[in-house]
C-alpha cells in the first residue's frame, strides 16, 4: 500500500475561497519583510536595492559556530552524608558577628547588616 503524501495546508475563507498557505509562503519567499530589519520573508539578509547579501543558511551557520553550547561542568551527584552536620543548638549559641566583609557583618539570623564602628 503506498504511503499517503502530506497534504498541503488549504483553508477556506469566509467568502468561500480556497487559500493554499504553502503556495502563498513559497510565492512570497523573496519579498522584503515589513519592518526595519533588512531581511526577506525567508530570513536572508538584504543589501542595497534588495539584493541578497548573506543567505539564511550562512547566518545560521555563523550563529551556531559563535555560540557555545552547554558548559562542561560536572553534574552534581547526591551524596550519602547530610549537608548540615551541625546541631541546631550550636547555631543558636554562635556569636552575633560570625562572618565579616568590608562594610557588612552577618548577624545570628544570617542577614547582612552595616558594620558598626
């Protein structure tokens, strides 16, 4: 049994006219797009006089060469030891000023407040 070919997208307008969207798209591929970006409907970069300077395939190839993919960072794995090994009572007994930076001090709640001179 032969495979069924994918049909073209044909729509019927309110007035009863048939509109073939694929044919309409292909017919207007080289028409300059509306707006301030100098491209045609296909995505080719246009120069003076509407001539194609760079094709869409060249633009995409340049984009994928210049952008870096996912960084090569190790994936964190679940450890069998709990992260917080301190007891909660020890945290309450800690001093008010535990970590200091240049102008800020961390209080007992873990908030940074301005340093008092």
